[in-house]
């Protein structure tokens, strides 16, 4: 069969989608990009917040139209929304031929066979209790870069978050399995490994002698062909001195850390169950900058948490001013059933949430611009990802993570190769992006 895929949500979901694509291909099916020509379409959904749920439902309904206008015979939904609301989706959306929870990713090829036999399937159950080692993936990221998932699930139990309920408790993937995949990726031209998880820093923090993330980074640093190792989704509470030392000492680990703080009010941090206060965060970021040369910091913050006062919001703004993150993402609090915060009093009006997020992003835009200006008139290594025009290419440098940060636009009279590095002299800033010119002697 011709199989089409739609992947919604985060980078972790993308890894799950790529794994299913690998399983489908190994079973003898063809992966195609033209959905109207697909015999079956698999939608990997996100169910984290209300907007993600709405996007997933809309995508299912829009895709179902290919049963009338295209070649579509079977429509399958899987992922977090299905894990959370599988029964409801199965009963209320007859357009779906199969609904699969997250424990059934590995059975996707079998499910296709059962659909061909005339069955309609609902496959749901508890999240897996161990990490499911992935098959060979079909990468959907730009050339040269790939996500590498090291854990699944989460033990943090923040009061606003549904992830532990959806994905289960934290399961760390074995070091050998991760390194084996890293070597395969490098053999296929991957230069950058982007480590992802719900809580990357919690990798094997079990006190059982596994060595945790520092040991993993040391092993990955030895993989031939890999030049950048990037860390995303680090919970501040789990960043310890041995990890800081590893990041500082290992030459392939880029000095870039994504550390979501969510807030800077001590009261809100406590009610969120984040496990620390703002003083801890100040000390952590000071320690990181003192020990890791040229460190770039990214964070995520939440505005409009129940009971957030004007004063507490101002504390967040002041903290952003004080720390001056290179990159920052912001989102508004959304009530999610099944979380402790759902029933909390003093819910904030949507208009106030949106205004607060606007103020955060307005402040951050100025900080990011000033940070980018300091990078001008310097030469940086850029991983080329695409070509916009005859003499214009797109890429990222070490201080830019995929999908969430700015890009680097590269002017070059010579053709640059996607998935390869080019030395680029940075000359200008445009919004969150940088503009530079390739140094031709190093052009690929």
C-alpha cells in the first residue's frame, strides 16, 4: 500500500512518526508525500493542550475527505490524543478506521493488515512501563540533523501538565541502544544530534550507577562523524555539577541549553510543583555561565497560571530582564482536565493572558536582537539545510536550535550542499534571523 503520514506536535512525536515510517517501509509498504494518492494515512496526534487537541481533530476531519476525493481507504489516528481520549475518538469519529494508543506504535504494520481484512480497531491501554527501542527511522528533518530520543515519560508531575498521565512514568533508553542509533545516523550523514525527551536531564537519574546523562554525552562524543550534540528540554532541578562539567569539557556538545523555567515567582513555582524557587534558578544560571564558555540559553515561560497577580507577572518580566536568555518561548496557561491546576481558584481571563504573553515576547524580542547583534562581524560554522534562491541558502549555527530559534540566511555565489557545514561571515540581523556570506574557500 501507499502510506501517508501526518505528524503533529513536538519533536518527540516526530521521532515516533519516523519510527513508524521505518516499520511501515520494512513491512513492504511505500511512504508517499502526496496524501491524495495514499491508500492509508496515519496521523500522529498531540493531546497536550486544548489548541493541540483541536488541531488534531481538525486534521482528522480534513484528512478524511480524501476518502471521497482521493484514494484513501484507511485512516488511522495514534499518539497522545488517542492515548488520552481513545474511546471517545473511536465512538465519535466513524471516519477513523483505527485508533492506537502510544503502546501500539510497534504494531502499526500489523494494524494495516487487519484493516485490509475488514476490521475496525481500537487499541488502547496503559503507557508502556519500559522504553520501547525504536526500529530504523525514516528521517523527516532537514539533511544533516536528527532528533535522538533518550527517554519517554516523566516523573515531575507539574500541576498544570498532562504528560505523566499520557506518556507514563519516565523510562530511560539504554546507553547502548542510543549509541547504536547515533552511529547509524552518523553513517547516513547526520552531523548534529538533537537530544530530546520530556526531561532530558533526568536520563538514568536513578542512583543505580548508570552514570546518567554525563556518561551518555561522553559516549556520544566519541561517535565518528557527529560534530554537534545539542541538549533540549532540561528540567532545572535535574542539572547537577557533573552534567555541567561534561557540557563544558566535551568538544562536540554545543554550549547551548534549553531549560524551561515556566515562571520566576516563588509562590507560583511552588504551586506548579516545580521543585525549586527563583533563587535556585538564579544560582543555576550563574553557575552555568561561569563554567560553560559562550553559553547560549533558551527557556520557556507560562503566563496566566491560576492566581498570577500583576506583581507576580512583573517578577517574571524582571527575571527575563535579569537573566537575558538568548531565546525564549512563551505560552498561556490552559486548563487541562486531570491536572491539579484544573480546579484551582482565580483562573485568569484569556484577554489578560494574551496581553501578558505579548509583553513577554515584546521584551524578549529586544533581548534576542541585541544578542544577535553581538554575533555580527564574526565567522561561524553553519549547517546548511535548504536553498531559497540561486545564491541564497538557509542554515543554522550552533547557537540556533531547529524549529524553535532563528535561522541563518547565507549568501553564496557557489552552491552549498544541504547537510554540510559552511563557514559564514555574519553581517546583518533581520528579526530573529542572521544574514551572512559564505567564505568560499570553505564552501562545500
